[in-house]
C-alpha cells in the first residue's frame, strides 16, 4: 500500500491546501445560511483557524479575544491579529486579502 505522506512534491497531488481552504469557507457559509446568520464573529483559535487557515504562535492560543475573525456573507474573512503577527499573516497567507488583516 502506498503511503504518500504530507510533504509536498511536484510529481504527485497530495494535500490540496487551496481546495481545503475553499471547502472550509464554503462549509462555514452553508451553516451560516442554514441558521439565518449574516455574519460570524469567531474568537476561539480553532474556529479562527478553520475559516482563515492561519495559525498563531503558541503563547496566543487558548486565549479567546486575543485574535479573532469576522466572516460576513460571501466576502473573505477579516482577521484581527496582535502587532507583528498581522504582518506575518500578510506575508505568508496570500489567500487573505491584505486589507483584511
């Protein structure tokens, strides 16, 4: 049995991160519509990561309110980060528009 692992290579399609990010956003939007919500304010790291596909430093985790995300309708999530973390997100997460960090 083949074991592809999680390391990216140019000769195999392994984990399609772009597809995963789009799937998570679409799923969150579907749940919003199902419950009649126009927006979600996400404060727990697991939820912020789910809709933004971003990861914060360990010292910032498990502290609701230090970072949060806002998901409105069909727009891209808006991410609120502390200090320099926002700059790092802009550099390393091109799927989030720069003005949304």
